C-alpha cells in the first residue's frame, strides 16, 4: 500500500492512545468559550458549466458548543462568506 493511500485508510488514534506530547498540544488548542474556535468548510455541490449554475454551500461549526449551520452561497466570494459568519455569530 502506498503512503498516500495510508492517509485515507489509517484510522485516527483515540485520545487514550496518543503520546503525552500530542495530548498536551490538543488540550492547549482546545476552545474555552463559544466562538473561540470556528471551523469552516466550503463544499461545491454542483459544478457550474456553460448552461448550469454552480451550487456552493458553506458549513460552519463552533467546536466548543457543537453548533453547526449550513448556508447556500449565491456567490463564492468574501462578502457572502462574511455575511454568513456574521449571521452565525449573532
């Protein structure tokens, strides 16, 4: 099996099986309040072509609370993303 394939098929180690250094690094980066760490994921649902419009969704996750929302982006630009983030943050 090649090294690239191992990245896709090797399961992540459980917290209990990690080394002390990795555990400490994970705990240091852990969020301590809502909106302290927000994860964004942009997914292209349908690729645009000559006759089709491109459909893009923005998924936002607050790691501390676990709150998540998905937004449909009319355009894949910074203004649309900023508007969604302002809505998510309240």
